[in-house]
């Protein structure tokens, strides 16, 4: 049997070695998690920038369509204000003239004179 006095340094050495190995394992896990987090943060920044750009392009396109629709309605009204209602009813392809999704025109009496959603 080995005397206890000789076992204490070995037990202490094994305990210290276990703590060192645990420290190395946790440091490696921490580094991997930080690298993973940094990768995902960069990816989300890229996705956010792309989403902001797409939203800006969509908003700009919608505003340009509204502007074109307003100008087309203004020109038609200035051409013949008395027959503006007839112009609206006789439009063959409303999407070609009015590129927005829905257009509703209220006449001077306050009634709906045209809606692109009505048959």
C-alpha cells in the first residue's frame, strides 16, 4: 500500500489538471460561441440592409406610380373637365393609365364617380 503522504500530491495534481482542462474546454466553447455570435450579427446586419433597400425601392416605386396616376388624371381633367366622368368610365385598360392598385375619384358633388375595383 502506498503511504497517504505520497498520494496527496498526485490527487492535487489530478485536481489541478482537471480544472485546467475544464478551463480550456470552457474557453474553447466561449470562443466558438463568440465567433458564432459575431457571424450571425454580421449576417443579420446584411439582411437588415438588404431589407431596408428593398423597402426603399418598393416605396419609391409606389410613390412614382401614384405620381403617374395623379398626372394622368390631371391631364384628362384639364383636357375636358365636363366629360371627365365619361373618360373614367370609358378607360379600356385602367392599369395602363393608372398603375396604382386602386384608384377612386370623387366628383364635385362628393359622390364616387370612378373606382378601379368596381366592374
